[in-house]
C-alpha cells in the first residue's frame, strides 16, 4: 500500500491558509514618540504620559501602544517617577 503524503491544506480540507483572520490583523504602527521626534521622555510631562496609561492606572505595553523598545523603557520609567513624585496616581480613578 503506498504511503500518503500530507496535503498542504488544513485539517478540514477546505484549502484555507493558516494564520490570523483579517479581522484580527493590525496595521503596523510606528512609534508615536519617534514620529514627533521626542528624544527623551520627561516625568513632568503628565499630558504625554497619561496617553500610555489605562483607566485602571496600568502602563500600556509597547506592543499595544506601538512604542519602540527604547521609548517604551523611557515611558515606563517616567511614569514610575511621576507616580513617586505624586504627579500621577498609582490607581486609576
């Protein structure tokens, strides 16, 4: 009996491509801080930092906010400093 070779379709045999559906694909966003040519993030700029915090007071990840790694580290550090200096709340209101 000859061996069967695996087909390149999914298990259902419908021939669909594997991967995320089009509803969940996101277009690639560039770093907002790189676009505005901001070199360093200051902890006193609470208007900018509040864009990177959820309603619960959590820091938004770089994957969701679209920040590059270096700016995401600067944002996270600035938010922590602003919280300690009582410029921003630890918990959302």
